[in-house]
């Protein structure tokens, strides 16, 4: 009589380890693929935002015979200032999102100038309308808004950094009771940072969108080769004003710390990891210039007659390859 022995059908330890290793590899590949897909999707959304902004700025240019300025401006009684990132929002939707007030002259809001006329503040009613963008006279002068912008949010510098590491110099809503005292800005679609909002609660936010207006006047086109690097490695402020684009227009934002850790004062913006001798303005200017022909001694900036829009991209750091812009490298 033939007998049959029972044979186990379980996996051996080696087989289980092999299966686990294969699954781990597949999960790893899948997570990398999903991350890349998410980055590409976010980049496309940011590009679509920039396209909508380009249309809005074209409409603004038609109404005001030119694109909005991007230079840093102080308010009239203190060191508070606003920069290109805030000018962009003011031009497209206005400081209170109800259109741009043409008579603000782009100055940073000044709390002392939002007071009604008095012996100590002898302004006329018409002047008061100029300072108070919530005034009916102001609303009659409004232009825009120039479009609706999906995927991005509006915040003030105080919302994002809450006064840390010099952010108080860029005008925000700290202590302000009305939108007319704010200088908000757009943040990009890469909402990787979780912040505590001043009024309570939390939110995921992106980095500010930078805006630079081209200088149409005859500009010095800096050499970026080794023989003349000294021209841009440590440029004086007056020299930067002669560039087609001025790095200082958004330097107050660039100098702020990373939202990932607001205790870190140097967030790594516009730093060349291969050449630490380069200054931030030089890295910026190299980023925004056409270099298709290395033999040319001078390089022409992208969009030399219009403007630049720059997002810090997925990593939240300005000045490297993952930045999203309205120009192509």
C-alpha cells in the first residue's frame, strides 16, 4: 500500500524576506513616481497662475500705460517698506482685493495717514480719499481687479513670518484693524509649510511670488565670465539700479528665513553651491539671463522689455533649478 506524507505549503523565511524586499522596492518606486507626478502637477498649476497674471498685467498696462513698478518703497514716516511682491498683488487686485487705487503711488501704508482731517492733520476730504482706500471717493477711482487667480492665496508678511528676523520692515497687518493698512502678497501653489495664523488656527502656505519690472532705459549688460566677474560679484546698490532687472526689488522677501524653520536667518536663497564667492545678486542675474551662446561676452535677460515672475518652487528656496518662472531657462 502506497502512503502519502503531508507536505507543508507555507513560505520559508527566505521566501518571505524576498517577497518583503520586492514589495518594499515597488513601494519605493511608486512613492518616487507619485512625488514626481505631484511636483509636475504643482509646476503646471503655478505656470497657469503666471499665465493668468501675465494677462492681468497686460490689462493693467493698457489702463495705466505701463506695467507696475517693482522697486522697494518706504512709507512716509517710518522704515516700513513694500517691495515687488506686494506691488504685484496691489496692481492685479488691490490691497483690499477690490481693485487698485491709482493715487496711492505704491507707498507702504502709513497708519498716521489714515486719520480723518484735523488741525494736526490738515488734509482735505479729497486727500483723505487718497489715503483711505476704503473711502467711497477711492472706490470711484478704482481699476480692476484684473482677473481671478485660482490655486494661490493672499497673505501678509506678518501672516507668514509673524515679525521674525526682520520681517517687520516689510509692511504687514500687525496691529492693523482694516485692510486699508495692509500690504498683502500672493503666495505660490506649493503649500508645504504649516503656519499658525495670527487670528488663530493654522494653514498650509507657499512662498511669496516675486515680481520684477524690466528697466527699459539703456541698461548695462553685465559680463558674467571670469574676466569681469568683479562687476557683479559685489555690486554697489547704484550699480544694481542700472541692471535690466534689479535684485533689490524683492530683496526684503529674499532675505527672510525659510518658512520651514523661521529661526534660520539664512534660508539659502540665491546661493550657488558650486561657487560660494558669488553674491546673491550675481546668482539672480545668472538665473534670469539667456546663455544659449557661451561665446557672447554679454547676456541678455529673459523678458527684457516686460517683467519676471518667480516662484521658489517645490523646495521653497529661490534661485535654483526647481524655481517656477514666466520664462524658460
